[in-house]
């Protein structure tokens, strides 16, 4: 099963919500590129002292399918 950019973007948006990130009033996360979303997740996790794990989309989809 291949992972498309839309699925990856949805995962990153869910991850930001899960870690409690609140975008500013004029910041629209939906319009960010995948790279920008990934960098945002990494920087927010780093600021909060969370361990940063790289995202493997293929593994995430396979885990959800089980």
C-alpha cells in the first residue's frame, strides 16, 4: 500500500493536535507544505522536551490496518 501526501499531511495535523499545538490566529495549518508541517511537529516536540521520532508513513498505515 502506498502512502500519499494527503494521508501524511493528515497524520501530521493529528499529531500537532495530539501534542496540544495551538496555531496563531492568522496561521492556517492546512495551507502549510508537508515539509513545513514536519518541521513544525519536530520543533514543537523539541520545545516541549518530547522525544522526537521520525515518522514512517508506511508503518503507521500498516499498524492502523491491523
